[in-house]
C-alpha cells in the first residue's frame, strides 16, 4: 500500500552519503540519519533541501596547516533524478526559476522517502540567480537570505507543484527554513492555522548559529513580494532573526538533548521548549566488521536496536579483535594521508568535528610539554575537521595543531596527525577506529554531539565534557562508557569554562586513569567498551524518530516503532 506523505522536513543540509556533497557537518548528517530511520519505520515523510553544485568545499592543507578551499565538482544527474516541476520565487523584484532533483532513501521494508534538492542553476535564470545554489553556507548576507528564501518559500511551492496535498506538518530543522512560514501564511492567511502545521527544532545555543538579517536587506530582497506588515512582530524588532520567526509560528519546539532543551528554554523563555535527544542511524554507523559479528551474536539488531542492551554477553576476545582490526584500517589510512607514522600498539585518541573556537580543539595542547611527557611512548592522536572559509579563528586553530604536531614529534616523539577533508566516510572510520573519542567544547554550547554516539556504537570510549548527549550517556552507563572532563552539571560554577582547569583535568585523567586502564587492565577496558555499546538502545534515530512521530508530528503510534 502506498503511504501518502503527511510530514515535510526542511533542512539547509542533508547528508545522504559521502559522495553527494550537500552537507557540511553534524546538522546535515543528523538530517540524513533521521530520514533513514523514517524510511525504516515507514514514516509518511518527504524532505526538502538545496542542491549545491559546488558542495560545501573540498579541503586541502598547506605544509603549515593553511586551509585551502576548492569547489567540489559533481554531476547531479549521476546520482539524482529530475523532478518534473519548476516554480518561481521573487527576489529583488525579479522571478527566479527553481527546479528540483530527487533522491530516494529506501528503508529495509522497501518504504521510500523522497528528498527534493532545489536548484537555481538552470536555463532561464540570470548568472547571479544561478549562483544562489552554488555553495552551502555562503557567508555573504545577500546570498544567505536568498538561499533561505529558496529553501523555505521555494520548497513549499515545489511540494505544491508536486501535488503533495496532504501535508499537515512542516518541520523546520534549524531556522534556515523559517521562511516556509511566510509562504504558508500567504496561503492560509491565518497565523494560528500556520502554527497548527509547523514544528521547529533548534540545534545550537551559539549565537553565530542563528541567522539574522538587517531589515534594509530584507525589504530589498523581498521588494515586490508580499512580506507581512507585522514581520517585526514575528521575527524581531531590530533584525529579522530566523530562529525567532520559526519560534513564533511553531506549535511544537524542541532542543536536541535534555540539557540543550534547558539551555534553549532560558534563551527563549516565552516559548515552551521540549526535549528530544538526538540519535544516530545504527545500521549506518556500526562498522561492517562489527556488523558481521552482530549478525550471529545479536540477531535482528538491524531492526531492533534494543538487543544491544545484552552487549554484556558479547565475547570479550571478539570485541577486542574486531576493534583492533578496525583500528588497523584507520591507521593504514592515516599513514597514507599524513607524514606522522602511527603505531598500532599505542592508545589512539581521536578528535574530529567542525573547527570553530567554542569546540576548543586545542584545549589538550594547553600545556604541550606536559602532554608530551604524559603521552610519550603511550599515546598518539588523530585530528581532523573543516572550518568555514571565512572563519579566520578556525583557520588559525588548524595552523596551531600543525605546529603542535611538529613540536610533539621533535621533542617527545609523540604522534599527532591532522587528516584533511573530513567527510562522512572518514568520520565513520574515525569514530570506529580510535580507542578514545575526545570532545571538550565550552560547556553548554554543545547541543548534542552525535559523533560521540557513533563512537559508542562501535565500543569506542568517550572522553568528554558533560554536555549535550554525554550528560545522559554518562549517567545511563554509570560513568562506565567513558570519562568526564570537568565538573558535573549540578556542581558549583559548572557553567564557567576555565580552560586551564579543564586542561588539567584532561591531563590528570589521561595519566591516572585512561592510560593505566588501557595498558594494565584490558579486561576492564573491554567491559567499558560493552557498556558503551549498551547505550545504543537509546541513542539511535529509530528511538528519536518515534518520539518525533508521536510528540511533534502528531502521528498515531505504530507497532513497528515499539521495538526501539
């Protein structure tokens, strides 16, 4: 029986697979995982994003760590199908043609979730209009607002042109798509009616993550288009704030972990902020080596993540053997993409995420000589990540890591490799192949941190500040799925980010607990790995999507969701 879509999911980026460059990082990868679980659980949903003909960017690195960006060259037609519709959006008084490509996500029952990727690089548009969908997250305000008009307004128009007439919920994944509310308002002519149909997920408590536009630019871009007279009431008095616009028109709003929902509630006290903790798509992120083992050890794991609660029964020797095999694959990759020669015998610590100041990628380098003395002959490090082309602070961080790599090797023979062009494939290898996954952002600026969940899916132990998902994961595992950095949330001054104190905690825990356990207490280490795997039943997108379906999307519970 054909399932008629009732939910429309809008996201500025969606990570479909590593070869389709329509994502930059965690937000897009999460969107892809969400839709994969929707396909598996037969959720009646469709998705809308943009087709970036130059991707985000391909990252090259100079000898000193200078990041060099190159456009990605790819052909839509090689992996996507063409949708048979074209619509118009008005920008600066001129019509812009928008068409769409389609990618279908197929779930394990055969259910299909279509993803529409909007495109303006088509005949009939002027060159400046074709450029709107060239790159993801163009930093210029004009290009960014035009992209978000195309996503929100153009996306609603594309769905109407495709005759999706039964959509009762429009879900904005972050504020980028909030202009969809204006198009719905134009159709429905009633604020309350728009609210009945709109839900919103906010992902970041970092101010830079919320797009704001000067009203001079807004009125210039919309010009002949109808923009509500009360737009400042909807979106902010001084600037048009896309998050505020989404909040105003949504019947349901959520953060992406329990802690993040609390932080978001303080940021937006006039709205009720719910909490739905993120997950990751289990089948996608468990390494094939473990998948082969689980086929016999935990039958039905692909359909029922709850079976991982029995991970304590897994064979310890097999867990260790498989992990070492995956680690070997990661180190082989590292050796062919770096001048640092890694060693299979050494404890390997990984750090990979967007390079931006609040992530504190260099915190562990705070006292580099102390780190060198602790790690000498006992630990090595693999780092990777991209920074936005206009983020000079992020570029300087990468350069500092390159300097530290040379310093640690010259003075202590400690290996620190920085791998270029971080993408989903490398992310999957990293999160499965290292021994410890390091995450130390400024506290309460990490909405979720799904990379740590991917590590836990593969028995990799987390070494993290207690923020985002790891507050919950640390509590569920009784502190056995890894080690914490810094204070617990209920301790005095936990919100104060003291780099020196946090770095000191890293050094002490590394020297006194992590390194001795790895080398002298292998059985204890493997038991911790099993406790990490036992987090899978909760931190997966099947559970997450089931919560969205009943709490946010107003779908009736289905028996197939109860196994998660």
